[in-house]
C-alpha cells in the first residue's frame, strides 16, 4: 500500500510560536447529515447541547468560553477509557471532534486547564438502526482498523523490550547507559500516543510531566526518571529505593498496556485512527515544538519524529479509502508529510539520533513550526474524508 515516507527510523518564544501555530483553530469539516452538538467549555462548566443522540456520525463543536486552555473528551461508561478527544482548545476558539458512535452509555468531560478529571456528565447514544458503512467501503475500513491494531501491538512489543533495558540500567544506577536508552525507548510510546492515552488510568502514571500534576498527586513514570537522570540543579536526587519503586511501577504499567492492546476484544475504529493522526500533530504543537515535553533531557526531536511517524501510519492505513473520497487531500497530505520529514532529516534520525532541542535556533524552530501547521490543517480533514 502506498503511503507517505516515514523517517528511517524546538525553544522559540511562546509569542512567536503562537503566531505560526494556529492548530487549535481547526476548520469545520462536518458533512451534511452528521449530528452536530454544540459544547461550551468554560472555566467552571461543561455545557453539552444534548445528552442523547442517535447512533451514527456525530460532530461535537467544542467552544472554549473560558480563560484557560481546555480539552473535551468522550469517554466510555467507566469514565476512564477515551473514545475520542480534542485537546488544547484555546480561549475563544472552536474545534471539532468527529466520531462514529455505536449505541451505548458514554461520559462527556471538559477539562479546563487540562488537569484533573474534568467536568463529567452522562451521555447516551440510542440505536438509530442505521449502518455506518456497507459493502466495499466497510470492508476497507475494517481492513484499515485491523492493520492499525497490528501496528499498535508491534510498537508496544518494542516498547516493552526497550523499557526493560532502560529500567535495568536505571535501577543499577548506570546513568550514562540509561540516558542513552531513554529517548529511543520512548519513540514507541510516542508513535501510538493517542492509543496509550486512551487508557485513562495508565497514561498519567506513565507519561505525566511535572507541570501536569494536580496538587498532591504522586509523580511517577518516564518524566520523573528523566528529571532524575538530567537533574536541573545540585541537590535533586532520587534514592536507590525510590528508583526501584519507580522502575517497578513503570514496568508493571507497560506490561499492563501490552496486556490490554493484545486482548482479543481490543479494537480501534477507523474514526479513532483519523482523529489520532491529528492528535499526534497536536502533541507536536503543544509539547515537542515548544521543548516542554522533554524539559530536562531535551530529546524532544525523537518524540517529534515519532509523533509524525505515527500520524503517517494512521494516514497510510486510511489512504485507499480517502483516495476514493478526496484524492486531492491525499496528494496534499503526501506533500506535507514529505516537507516535514525533509526538515526533520536535517537534524538527525531515530536510528542515528537527533541534535538536542536546545541546539536549534529560533529560526529553525519557526521553520519546523510552519511545517507542522501546514500538515495539521489538511490532517484535520482526514477523519471526515475517511468515514463520513
């Protein structure tokens, strides 16, 4: 199957990035016939226009009327597993979340400030009796979903293997070796980040940054170890007992992630693949291109490339379907992926390593930012082109 070429394997001032990264203001893409639901997320409320819709194509128009950045989630009935999400909605902006929903009970949640459990409410999808896709197109979407599940499982398998090696070095206080293994292991998490994040109990334990923590929340996972390996100042230390506990927790969480994605009933719908591709670009825009993700190690370009790789794979499995519905979008995405990967190749590769984020000039970061923005807009149209 033809797909955009993957890679062989960013410190500008916030005001500069804001000028070149308007990713939070996505263009509405909902076609006629979709159920459209307005969501008003303020600093203190999450007002969803309706709490019940018929099954089928649903578009949430999420407007942030508050003063802080917000997120909107559609969760499974347990309130943990993420079905669909839209992140980093700035004040005054509106973003769309496209989903194909089967009958059942769900939970909506707005998360002002992007911390905590958010403002949650029950949401019901009734049975409309309408099939979402039939015939050849349904078969194509099923095949795409199956291919993507295999990709996720292969990435998690590599994540387990490389995390084990990293943790062995970390617990033995072989810090040089642990630092050398850190970024390469995290690549496999970053490539499937939307899927990993969909497990709401695992993601905070494994990948929370210090700035993400609510007051009194325990900090565990990759970034706690990162700060330990690249301490920001004299006097920051983690005892050998604490290292062992952190390693044990991350190993158990990683094994649990592997167990869940390899379960017989694990599945990913085509709309989640399309949304996930855009989420990966949003991850680049909100964390990697700003240098916030890897605040101590400055290995953000490994994460950047991994997010782009994952988005390219998601586009690749949906490519044949989209080529029938919107061939011009396929051409545009091919060009934008090639442009962005070409820029990243100037700074290294996953296999051979990248320069540190702090080695980039402001001009280089802005150039990368523009390429991310150029890809993000057409990628926001992928889900609608594939499944609606």
